[in-house]
C-alpha cells in the first residue's frame, strides 16, 4: 500500500494540494497496471516557490556530483573538471524553471520526491487545467516507479564513462522520459478516452514563450525527442515483446539503448528480448557497432 503525500511549502495553494492528492489516488492503480511496476511505499510531491525550486535543483546536482566523487576513483584533475561542469550549469534552473512542469529526484533525506513550482504551472497553462495536471501527475508517478525498479543502480551521473554509460547517456534519458510518456498516454486514454496532449490544451504565458525562445534553452534538459522518440521506442518494444520484457532495462544498465538503437526500434526491442543467459553472446557485437 502506497502512502501519498503532497506538501505545500509555499503555503499558498491548498486547493492545488488537494487536487494533486486526488489525482494521485486516481492515476496510481492505472499507472501500476500499465507499467507492471510497483510503486514505492511512500510517494511525495512538494510545492515550492520558484526560488526554492531552483535551489532544490542545484542541491540535487551537487548530491549527484558528490556521489560520483565518493563512488569513483577520480584524480584531482578529474574532480576539478566535474566541478567545472557543475559550475557552468548552475545557471540552468534560472532559465528553465517556467518551462518545467515538475521534476522527480532523490531528496536530501533519501526519499524520491517530485518538486513542482505552481508559478511554473501557471506559465505552462497547467494550473487550472485538470487534464494537463493529470498528465503531469501520472508522468511523474511513473518516474517514482522507475526509481523503485532501478534501486541500487545509478543513472544520474556526471561521469557516465565510469558507470558504463558513455555510449548510453542519451539512451537513459530516452528510456526514462519515453517510458513515462508512453505510460502517461496509456493512463490518460483510460481516464479520458484519448491521450491528453498538453501542447494542444495548455495556454502558455508570455513568460513561458520568452524563456522557450532563448537560444539553446531546449538543449539544457531532456530533448523533446527523448519524449517523442522515446515513447515510440517503448511502444514498439511493448507491442512486440510485452511490458515485462521492457522492464528488464531497470535491472541492467547495459540494456539501455545506444544512440544508434534509439533510432532503430527493432534492434533495441530484439536485444531486450534476448534471455539473460544468452546476452553475452550478442552484447559484444552491439557494443562494437
């Protein structure tokens, strides 16, 4: 039994808090049935001011870097380089916060939580749009299930080459967002009779359009094709081999698609379907392609 909590750190959005909690209880059984992934015992969503949302993102990036340094045998030069990357990306939350509906991450206390800035929901056109809020809530709940399914494996890293992900960095984002998008579409189809397309329903604010128009801003987070091509990748694999085969990826980082496989739906689906005892026979040729 999962316990759902929605915390309003802004102290300004009691109605949104109750609505999100209601939506969570509605979408949870559909998400579980669709993904065949268990939800964690506790699911937490948190409403934050834009300033605190940006700070939470920065602290999350710092925790990821600290974990990389603790887990890997890095030279002082490598550590300086990684810290340089973190410093260069510290401005990103300032640019993207009106564009991000929600973000799911591991919090300082070790619990996975979804952080939401209601002001961003206003700018995105989600704040008073229940179908769009349902899309967002279901999508992020899938991320909670993904975290639970891949517990013990590290996908968030500044050193992908040292975690076996040097050729799979894009593949991780594509699987995470594509899987959540596929499940969100399945869920909203069940609830509303058709997939909810927030790009058609939501009315963006001038500030949203301003930030979205900044040169290169779309490169600062998961690319749009991580959602769209990712959803096609997951849909094809599910239709071909079933949900349980797709769920193998959460336990084996080497099943993440390479850049070539992201565009080759059949290739990745076929590799997923190979029984674990036979994978060593096919993994090497794929890695050398």
